[in-house]
């Protein structure tokens, strides 16, 4: 085997994803400062969710711009996990960042979002009672159930799953439309504050989400800059450790946090562990041979090829979302 082929076969994808973190942090800080200055803004507004992406973005912004030029917004609604607000406030306080809590439930209630959502769920799950049940939206685990792509509503009572019901296509689309109003409402608030302060709105979407279209058009994707857009989620975790982000935030399962039962991105968006998804995406991006991806992920060649087809379909169906993407670090 030629030397180059041997080197390629020895590629360790996780080492690539976790490498050069200090250099990456410097580049991201520079990206933030260059665009804030270029936009002639005084600082940045960041929606702080208690998740690792916003924690890393907030920390980098404070390091580069100073705490007095960063403003945090906690934007809970009645279905948000209580820990989102707690962890968000904690990291703002630890970094000395001024922040404000602006609940968006009144906006959603004025649009009848909760009631409309309950009506759809009741059609699907006759025994659903919003007073006693929490809900989440899930998709089958890809690694165990393959290409099956049927969404289900899961009912949870007292922390235990008590039912799972298949959604009709029209109901699924309507639910997604209603849920996406949450992200769009949050962005309205962020721009209200940003324009008042002459700040830029700094997003928190990472590369995994960007590639898969895992953000809401004119919602969490409707920002001025996206510093993490060239960082796979795995690299965001590496950045978080390098930046000494609270371990509780790092351990917290990633989630859009829009369902009453905290639903991880692995349960709905990725349908597989994030370290597997990122290795598949990295392998595609760098056109690595199938054998290399097999060696790194431990998956069979057949499963990898199915997963790549699955990912390609996601990319195709979400292309319209990326068309409206903001200025990203990968474009700098």
C-alpha cells in the first residue's frame, strides 16, 4: 500500500475533531471581534440557553470583547426545562455578564400556540391530558432501526413513558410550524435589545446543525454572525473543556428545549450518538474511504452507506434553510 494510503488509513477522526483547540479559540475570538467592529457595533447580544453552544459563544465573546460589551438574554417559556434558566443565569454571573430574563410565553399565548399544539396531540393521543402528561417528539434510533423515519409523540407521566403514538404527516408539519414560533419569538426579542444597544446578535448554531439544517429560518438562524458554524458539535465540547465551562452544562444532553419533556437532539434530530454523526459528517466532508470510516465508527460498511444516504436526504430537504444563513465563521 502506498505511503499516502497508509497515512489515510491511520486517520483518527476524533483526534482531528478534538485537535488545535487553542488555535481554534483564538480564531473564533478574532472572528467575533472583526465582525462586531466591521458592523460598527458596540458588542453582542446572545440568547443564553444553558446549553454548551451558548456557553462557549458567551465565553469567547467575553474574552474578546470584555464583559461590559456582551449582554445575555434568558428567554424561557412555560415548556422550557427549569435547568435552562438556572444554568444560563449561572454562566452569565460567573462571567460577570449583564443579563435579563424575558419570558416568551405571553407571545406564544397571544398566538394560541399551546392550545393549537394540545389539539393536535389530543387527536393523536386521545388520553393526553396536559395537566398530567409531558410530551416529546422522537424519531426511531437510526443505528437500530435504519432508514425508518416516522415521527412519534411520546407521553410521559411522573417521569415514565406511558405511550408512543405515530404522527400523521400533516399533524407533524403543523406541530413543527407551531414549535418553530418559539425560536422566532426569541429572535424578535434579541433584535429588540440588540438594536436598542447598538449590538450585533451573535448566534450559537454549530457546524453539525448547520450542515443538517438543524436551525429555524428567521429563528435561531436569523442572527448577524455564527461563530461556531465551522465547528462540529464534538469540537464545541472540546472548546467547552478548554474554556472551563461548567461541567454540568457540558454533561447536559443537547436539546432545542421546546417540548415539555426535555428531548435530546439524539432522540430527534441526529437519531444516533453525536460522536458517530460527527465522524460520518467529517468522513463525507473529507471524502474518506469507507474503510477508514468503518475503522473509526465501528459501524459496518452497509450501515455507513445507509447513514450517508440518510444524511444526504436531510441536506437536500433543508437546503432552503441554509440559503438564508447569516455570516458564518466558515465564510470568514
